[in-house]
């Protein structure tokens, strides 16, 4: 009986194999389908993504092996089996990237790449962020910040990180690189999935999972434990209905607590994909997404409070939230014969509606712990001369304290026709890519205040300042800046870009050169009412019509081809960042264009699918770079605004993959970065205080010169063990490059040079509200481990699960200067344990 069953099963498998051999799988963008093809597979020949980017699945893909630059693919297995707690955690495994993980829940990643972005607004403004090839910034030209990051961990399939040579097709802001996040594709057969991830944060001093009552104020062990849990629920259903039509719906809910005390997190992500494969030559795909989030943003702590409890939330009113609707459709036509003349024509439309609201207090820039109400008392407490008043940063019971609300709404619409044309004469093969993108953006900014208008004490300490009784809040009112105008803005902008590149291949594809050119025409139109914020006329004229030319060149040569393959490459690109609106700098905007020139040279050796080693040198020249509050004007009409600087970043990246035996894979990488300011401007801090010396030859702040990555994965039968780790060396916390203060650095107080232009605008805050950190940020080496198991499978039914520990050794480290609160110490996540259970059927 068993022999008959075995013979029948063998015959069935042989029949299936022969049937599958007749039908080739091919890819339409990110959505895989199956069917017959008379012509060669277009995948890897021309770009079929939503916006012109293909999506390799791992380092073993030919597209990665032959890419003329540094490129890292975080595969689905690496993403799900190597102890990645969030998207931020996964991106730490890419050389050249440093993520300042301030939330732990993946809501607002702060991404630094190749030395840029660290001193910016704290919202990933140094790389082009894409989801399925579509930009996800709130305003992809005028507001390059991830105010909303409309992606959740369980909804993604893999991540493709491209560095160098990407400006022609993809747009502005590519000088650091491109991060393309690929969501889960529509399966060829109908499939359902239900999954749950539960994360337990270790918040207690002893790294347990429930703090004792004297540390939490909650006598109930269960309630204490509940304040440490984060739930991540995911469901998916979809597939091909027939050979022409496929749909898929996904939903992901993240509820519970972040790694800080009393930091509720609420994230929802809904995604609908569809494909209509009309015939062999024509297809349509479309998507719709709704995403919203609301999280506490505890911000920084003073050094004293950090030492007491680094997970404390002493800024409970700091909150961030928003919602996003993204939608689009792509028509694609495949024509001709790739062996001679052929290619694709696509027409893409995509739209995006985003609204976000960030709320902070008027002590946003403070980590002050001193209480004093006279000049003598303040001097005795260590404050500089001239101070006669100070209260701790978490105090709210004084007249003039305020909550500040900054809602912003952005509406984007874009279309992009594009042609990929292959002309193959036999000896020479050319691939032309040409297209046009037109985008409109409506960008609306508002600011409201909720001010404490309490009656003040009439005698004693704090008279005329501290509240006599309870706080009396005014309710939310428009911010009337300087008592004159509303701090509001309306912008209606449009952008047009055309691009052309030509990949010329000779010697059977062993030598290729890809010259390219992109031209962008940018128009900003301000529509403010007369009683709103008025933009200086000279700035409006400057940004009314702007032109930018972006040339690029990629050169590759393969001296050794076969099982052993060697690729040498060189690339150059010019990129730019247009004027930025509503940035987290004192002027609130950057009415200038930042320019970047990038070169990259390197070589990649691969042996079959077993070994890959890439060595890469890069250098990026920055002109009129906005360092992000660390070089500001201290006088004149631009007082308090960002002062652009010139500088460069250069470094070496080494990356290795090795599969010695089946089921075992190692990945290691090393990165060295040297950043320097080449301008001879005055040296200032974010308070506008003038420091000794000039900015020339100073390192960019927050950039760790050394990075080391190691991860591994071993699969045996139905069990997989994965580990990951990342090391970052110490970094300067300010443009002064001070090493004062030891491990915790040192806090100092503003001389009051700049605070008035910032805070004397409708609510009360003195110079003590502006504290600054100097010194070195700590090094850290974080290790994670995960064990994954297939518990049961039968046909299309499969139950899997995993258990992982992140930050195994409870490494203690912090950041400073990031967007949530620039002063003080911003703690990183401690140890956590995550349990995962999944059922696919």
C-alpha cells in the first residue's frame, strides 16, 4: 500500500514538473503571475517596478551581482529569521546606514546614510525612500522628511538598498542612496495568512520584564507587565482569481506600548493590491493604502534622570500622529523582441494625501534641571551670568508654559510616462530609458498654542511666574507670532522632470557604460493671506522658477566571467535637494538648493551562489548643505536660520556573503566614514551661540566613523537559528567636535544669542529653555538572536513560529540632537523578547 502511494506521488510530481516546465514565471512589477510567454522574460532586462526599479530577492540575483555600485538586499529570510524587531532593526544590517531608533515600533525611522542626515531634522532627509518604487515622503520635493512612514514590518517582503548612481531615473535626494521597500506580492494561488507578534520590553533596572511596584507606581504585577507589551497583528488574503486577474488585501495593527514608560502606540496599515494581465503584451496594476498612527514621543532626558531610569517618560505631552492615503495605477505595454528591438512603455499615476500633527511643549529644547528665581541663586546653581530664572524641563506650572501643535497637510498628484527600449545589433546592445514626471503638491502648514494663563503667585519664590493654583489652559488658538501674524503657510508647487539614459554593452556584456541626464524644473507658489507669515520677497523670487541639471555615468567591466565572476565599476552622479518647507530648524524653512556630487569605485567578486565580496570607495561633495541647526546665522535678517555649508563625506565599504554548506549563510560588513566641513564660517551651535574657532575641517555631528555588521543563519530540517549584530563607534554630538564630559558628555546653557528669535513668539520661555549637549556619544554593539520553527504543515496549511531576543546583553546607549527633542539624552531600546505565531492556508 505504501509503495503504491509513493509511486503515485512520484508520478504526480513528475507530471507537475513537466507542466511547470512549459510555463515560465515572469514578473510584472512587484506582482508575480504565471503564464505562457513566447518571448524572453523581461525581468532583469528592463525595469518593471511601479517607478522603474526592479526588486531582486537576495544578494544571489544576477542584477545585484552585476550592479555597478554598492547594493544590499535584505531578503525575506534575513528579514524574518534574523531577529529583526522592526524595520529600523533590519536597516542596521546595511553598511553605510545608521538608524537612530527612538521609538522601537517602526513608526518614524531616523536614517543616516554615508554620513548625511544625522544633523538634519531627524526625519531621514538624506536618502530617497520608496515603497514599491514610489516615493513616500510627505512632499517628495518640498518636504523631504518621513513625518509619516506608511510601512509596517509584517507587510513587507524585502528591502533593496542602492547606493550611488541613481539620480537619473529616480528623482532628487539620491546622493546618499535609495531605500526601496517591497511589500508582499500577490501569490499565484489564493492564500490566507494570520499572524501575531508580541514584544515584551525589559524596562526594569534589573532587565526583568515587569518592574517592581516602587519603580512603576502600580502595585499589580499583571498591570505592570501589561505596560510593557506591544502587539503586532497581521492578516492577509489574496491571489490570482484566474490567469488574468489577481487581488490581495492586507491589514496590520500595532497596539500597545513602546520601550519607554507610558508610551502608547497605535498604528494601523491597510493595503489593497490588484493586477489585470490583459494579455501577453498589456497589463494594469493598481494599489490603495490607508495608514494612520498615534504614538507618544517621550523625547530626551536630563543626565540625572537618565541615570535614575533611562526608560522614563518625563515629557508625556509630546505626541506624534497622522494618516496617509496612497493610491496609484500603472499601465504597461511590452513590445518587440528583446533579441533585436523591444521593450516596454508604461504610464504611471500615483497620488498621496497625508496629514500629520506633532505636539511638543515650549520646553522642547530644554534638558534643564536647575530651579532658581534670582540671579544670585542661578549663579550659585551653575548657570551663566545674566540668568535670573529657571525651572526643570518637565515643569508646567508657570504662566506662559505652552503646548505647541504643528499640523501639516500635503496633497500630491503625479504622472510618469516612461519607455524602456532595447536595441540589439549583436555586437552592441543598447538599453534606452526615457521618461517624464510631473507632480503637483499642495502643502498647508498651521501652528496652534495651548497656553497656561494661570494666576501667578504674588509673593515668595517664583512670584509673578509660578502658578498660584492649578494650570489654566487657554485652549488651542492660532499661533500669533510676535503679536503680528499667524504662523501659517499655504504652498501650491509643481515639478517637472525629464530624463534619458543609454546603457551601451559590448564584448558579450562584459563592458558597459551608462551615460544619463535628468533635468528638473521646480516652481514654488506661496498663497499666504495678508495676516499670515510673509515670506521675504527675495526668497520667493529665488524659488519661483528653479532649474537643476543632474548628469550621471556608470561604467562596468567584467574581466573574469563564469562560475568565478569579477566586476569592476565606477559611477558618478549629481543630485540636489530643493528648498525645504517646515523643517525642524529655527527659520522653519531652507530657501536654498543643496547640491551633491557623488563618485563611487569598487569591485565585486562572486562565486556561483556561494560567495560574494564587494569593496567600495565613495566620496560625496556637498555644496550649500543644510547641516540641520548646527550652523546658523547669528545676526542680520537671516538670524536664527540655517547657514548652509560646504563639505564632504568619504569612506570605504566592505561586504561579504558566504554559504559554505547548504542551509548555512554568513554576512559581514565593515564601513569607515570620514566627514569634513570645508567652509570657513563661524562655528555655532543650535542655540546660535558662537563657539571658538571656525567650522573648517570639523567632522559632521552624530556620524560614527566605524561600523561593523555580522549576521548568520542556519537551517536544519524545520528549525532555523538566526543571529544579527551591529557595532557603531563613538560620534561627536556637536559641530564643535568637543570630547568633554566623558561617557555622558556635558550640558551647557545658551548665552541667549538666538533664543529670542525662536521663542519670543507668543508664549514665555527664557534662555534656560535652550540647553545644549556636547561631548562624544557612546559606542554600542547590539546582538540579537532568533529561533524559528515550522510546527506543522499539510498541503497549503502551515503553522510557523519564532522566539527572539533583541539587545541580548542589554546594551545601554543614547542619542542626542534628533527631531523629538534636540537637548538631553534620548535612550535607545533595551532588551526585549518577541514571540511570533503564524498560520498560512
